[in-house]
C-alpha cells in the first residue's frame, strides 16, 4: 500500500544526493484517442528530463471526473480535467457530494465541444437529436459532463435521447457503422479521432446559436463561445460556432510549494517542447495560467508568477526542504 506521497517525497529527496532513486509521479490524463494523453505524456517527458529529482509518467484514465477524484485521494499526483468538472469538484456540487481538496497548478488549453454527425443523418441542430442515438462520451469523462450540461441546459432531457456512453474512438467508429446518429467529443482542435472521421466520411459539425451560447454561459460560467475555424477538418468549409471549456492541471492542495514551483517553472520554461506534441500548447501562456478563478492557484505557481523569468534550479535537497510546508 502506497504511503502518503509527500512523506515518500521527503524521505527520497533527502536521500537523493546519496543516489536513491525518486519514486515516479503520475499525471492522470484520458484515453489515447484524445489530447489529454499525448499532452500529459509530453509534460511527463519534460519534467522527467529536466528535473533531476522527479520522474513522471502519464496514466490512461476515463477522463476529468476520474482524474479529480484520483488526485483528491492521492492515487495520482496530478490530473488534467475540464474547468466545469474541477469547479464542481472543488465546491462539492453536481456529481461531487463533498468538496475535494484541489488546487490548480496551471491552465492547459481550451477544450472545444465538437457535436458530430454525418451529412445524411438528418440532424441539423440540437433539437433534431430528440429520439436519436447519441454518444455523450465515456462514463466518468469531462465529455459526458459537458454533453449533459449542453443538452439539459438547452432544454433537452436525457430521457429524450437514446444515450450511449462511448469514448472518442468508439463514437467515431459508431458514426461510421451507423449505430449512433450523433456524438459529443470534447478536446483541442485537430483531434485525431475527428480528423480521421472527416477524411473517411461526410462529417457535419452542429452549430450553437448566440442565444444558445448565452443561455449556457449564464448557467455554467466555465463555458464560453469558441469558433472552430473553417478548414480545421476536411470538408468543413465554414466556421462552426461552438463551445469552449478550459482544461487545467489539478493537484492536491497539500502538494509542497517547492514541488509545485519546480513543476510549473520548468514546464513553462520548456513550453516549446510541448508545442511539438500539439499546437494547442500555444494557449499555455503566463497570461492564461489561471483561467479558472473559481479554484485557488497552487502556492508554488503563485511563487512562480512573482518572477516568471527566475531560474528553475531547484535541487532534490531544496525540494525536500519545502516538503513539510
């Protein structure tokens, strides 16, 4: 049974100079067909290469809901999750009966709510989904939360559709096979699953009107309008008016300040390496570091923001010295 992670940090960091091997940290991501897993893997590679006392691995998970729970239980050290899920988890509302002890380490990038169908499926708007087979994402995922919020927030009850809980890859495969009529996929622009579907089928993206976006924004403050530019996906020649939800990296509120500082500082120092994984990392600017104001920013990140140009030169001993704070 794993002891409290931070007690292990303290013991192993103190032994670091004697050649003791640091226990691997984990970042909970999502399924391999989305962006959370490759982005999380890119972050893990940067931290492992650049911080001598830290080795990080990316974990495949069911997504945002599972990730915040695992972080709160210290089953994962970090997690990627959508802003609406993190807000609910921190406040103990929605699917979370009690507040979870979370901090935001930093903001990652905006997730875009893709509402997918095929041109010959007879669906031109959300209202056309009534009575149809709709994938709302995998159970426990941020996609499932967002899909339910969008549908019910705009007056479509979940009992009015035939709900299917499918991952990104399963959703696009089901659209190809004709076993669903439409599906929600939430992630950064250029998602592999959506890109591949657009190449092989006549993809249609459902627009949300200004009135619909306003209604959703009033009910869910973490949501905002976002335009999917024409040409992002094959065959989509006009802009699509959609919904954007920021994703953030969450940690347990008890993560030591020194560790939070080192993780944040080094990642922003090496952000150019993350751009090689995905261009969505362009959104990871210092100005965007705390887009989710409803949840506290970790003290280590607050320290980083006081001097973003400071050297990230923490050693194992220095990290250990902050482990008890």
